[in-house]
C-alpha cells in the first residue's frame, strides 16, 4: 500500500475513532457520568443532541463535498470538532457542555459522507468493502474507549485530562496525515478535471476499478437504504444508549451497559469486514435476520433481564449483529449512488434514521421494558423485510465499479 492510500485510510480511521468518542459523550452525560444530577429532561436533551445536530453536519458538509471536493471539507469539520472537544473537556455545567457537544457533533457528522465517498472512490473494487467496514467500525472502538474510561473512573479530573489530551493528539495525527491524502479521482473526473484525475489515479495506484454496470436506481436505493438506516441506527441507539439511563437508573450499570454494547459492536466489525467482501445481498440478509432473532430472544427473556449476567451477554450478541448490519449500510451507501451526488445522497439517506431517532427516543423513554423491547423487535423486523426485498430484486455491487455508466 502506497503512502497516499495509507494516509487516507489512517486519517479516516482516526476521524471515526474521534467520532465515536464525541458520540458517546451525550449518552454518558445522560447517565450522570460527566456532570451528574440531571433531571429527566436533561437526560433526554443529551441523548438527543447528537441525532439532532449530526444530520445538519451530514447534509451541509455532504453537499459541500460534492461541490468543492472531499478534502476541502475536512478542514472545516476539523475546526468544529477540535473547538467542540476543548469546550466539552472544560465543562462542568449544562450549557457549556451542550455548546461543546453541538460544535463537536456537527464536525464529526460532517465528515461522515465525505469520508465514505472518498474511501469508496479511491480504493480498488476488491478492497473497498473491507476498508469501509474497518474504518466505520473505528467509531465503535472510539465509543468503547470513551465508555470504558468513564466506567473505570467516574467524575474525576483525570478523565477530563485524558479526554482532552487524547482527543487533541488524535486531531494532530489526523491533520498531519491529511496533508498527503489524495482527492477523489472519480470526483475530479466528474468535475471535468481529467488531467488532475489521471494524476490522482496514478498516485493511489488503482488496479481494479471493477465492472462497469448501469447506475442503480436512485429512488429504490434511497428508500431501501433509508429503511435499513432506520432499522439499524434506531435499534443500536435505543439498546446501547437509551435503555441504560431510562430502564437502569444506576449510573454504574448505565456505563457498564453502554460499554458492553459498544464492545460487542467493536469486535463484530473485524469479522464483518471479510464476510461482506463476498457479496452484499446475502450478507445484508443474514445480518438483519440474525439481528432480528437476537432481539426476539432478548424480548422473550424480559422476566430475567434484571440479572446482568443474563442481560449483558444477550446485549453483546445483539450489538454484535447490529455492527454486521451497520457494515452493510456503510458499504452499500457509497456503492449505490453515482459520483456527482454521492456525498449529498449519503447525507440525505442518513436523515432517515436521524429524524426518526429523536422521535423514537422521546416515545420509548416513557415505555416499560416489555414495550421498549417489543418496539426494537419491530424495528429490526422492518430491516429484515427490506433485506429480503433487496436480496430478491436489488443489484449486486460486489464486483461493480462505482464510477457508473449512466442509464
């Protein structure tokens, strides 16, 4: 692997780790692990701030990425999440922590469409699904590290020092690496800059672009990916983040639940990467099938879930399958859209779950455990039926070039 491609993969991996750290701050604040003594409304605000702000970052930066290029967007997003994490680390009251989170969430949300598009466009066809899965799984690893930190030591100055110093070191690594990352050669070609496109293509040493196939239908892809997003994102967020502070009011149990959920997701990503490379349609189907099955088992075990020795292994298994499902989203989103609007459409697609999540969080926060889990069974099921539809009627993108032939 040459240094340009290595810089791309390393910088986006570090960025997703950072996103995981930022994304877990809100739920940890809701569980009382950062500033403590929050009322029910305060908990909901911190649970919802990410899903409310991240879509703006997704959409605005995704649109800019298609207009000015993938690399330039990274400069803007880095500014937002660097300032945000500094404010978060120094916050001991509600308002400063909220402001810091808003800035940081906007920044990391804005990187997602650009990163997925750039990685997909600048990798060989055979390597594309593996690295898209590994890189996006770094989000879970960052979240698990953050949850583990606050699980081990709660409300201590050392937590904040580690958070601030560790985050700033990550930002420095990302900045240094991004000085040498390539621009998308597909985006340059689509923008009419053919000579620059050829130089970038030679620089990153593309060997197998894939088979040229007609571009998948935008409407069918948008609906399918939107439904998958609602199913996977909501069940992950509700089980990993909302269930803990709502159903288990003990701060120690909250942090433990979040940590185990994220650990399950983190482990799964490394197994999902080679499996999804074998084919998208079958992989997506069995991911959502097994996710639905594990959720149904948790639902049937309601009378015994107060025992952490029973609940935590079941949660680990469900979050394991949630990461498998997330991998299918992370690979299919850049693969099913054309270059010209790829980043914008990824941002729009991710509005589906981001809009639904606050609604379902508010609704589920007043439910009893039985109804809460039944809702999650239903959400997994809609993803399962969508995956069945795509298995029967959707295109297989395993060997496809995503520099599509226009229909």
